C-alpha cells in the first residue's frame, strides 16, 4: 500500500509564510523609500547625499534588505505573541537600516511610518494573545531605551536623532518581548549587543578612507534587537 508523503513541519511552513509576508512588506517600504522627500539644501551634508529614489533602486540596499528579511523572518517564527511586531522590524526596520548603511541618512517620514506600524503590530499581538502586559512592557521599553539614547544624543556622542527614533522602536519591541516571557534582562542584552555592534562598526569605519565622516548606527540598532530573542526565558 502506498504511503502518504510526510507532512511539512509546522515551523517550516510558518517560516515560509513569514518570509513571503516580509518580502512583500519590504518591497512596499522600498517603494515608499523612493518617494521620501529629500532634506533641505541648508542641512549639512545634504548636497552630497545620494537621493532616496536612487538608494531604493540600488543593489546595495536591496541586498541588505533581502538578507535581513531572510534572517528576520526565521527569528519571527520564534517570537510568540510578539511575532507581528518582529515581522515589521524584519521588513520595514531593515529598510531603514539598509538605507542608513548605504548613506548614513534615515528618512524621517518612513521612520515614523515604521514606528507606527510597530505600535499597531504590538497592539495586535497583545490583543490576539490576551496579554495587556505586552503593551506595558512596550511602553516601558520605549521610554527606557529611547530615553537612554536621547541622553547619549544630547551629550553629543555622535548619534543622530534618527538613531534615537530607531531606539524607541528597539525599546518597544524588546520591552514587549521581555514581558512575553524572556524577562527585562533581555532588553538590556539587546542594548548591550547594539553597543558592541556599533562599536565594531565604528572601529571598522575608522580604518577606512571615510573615517572623518559619520558612520551608520542604524544597522547596529536593528541587529542588536535580535539578541533579545536569543536570551533564555525567565524562570517563574
């Protein structure tokens, strides 16, 4: 008697669905990136900046987004009730990190859109899971992490205010993930990972020909968030 083929593992199917969704969302955000207004000519460095439309069509940003989406969608499968927010971080957030890596500029309008999507996704995840503490954790994380990076920015440590906006998203995401079971130390781990990645980026930048110019911190903020998922669950 013929045997039926083995069923596709549920986790693999979830990853495929997350990957397809993230690719679609990343493509939409790239289209929106191309339509972002350019900074005013009076802004320092604006005259030498590559236009957002050119960056959106360039291979460097697209390759960064493709690699980030593939890795981010795999992590989303393990995110539990915060999965919708991780999907946004892995598709919209990676576009912001990619354009920052390619140009050291992050469009304000697209950042606000991604943060709004992230907030809506967190509310959706909390509602579906029946866990209002996710919202509390997100608010606490956004205030704590965003406030910390705001102080660093005010101290003139080389961050741009666009990095502070991304830090708010990082805090909201990791704060909600910690409230879902990994504990508050997971958000601290994400911030520490961000600092390590950012320091490594700065060292590499200092060794290059453009060492006297700004270097992108957005990729460190985006990548550092994933240390939160690697943190072991909190013990009851």
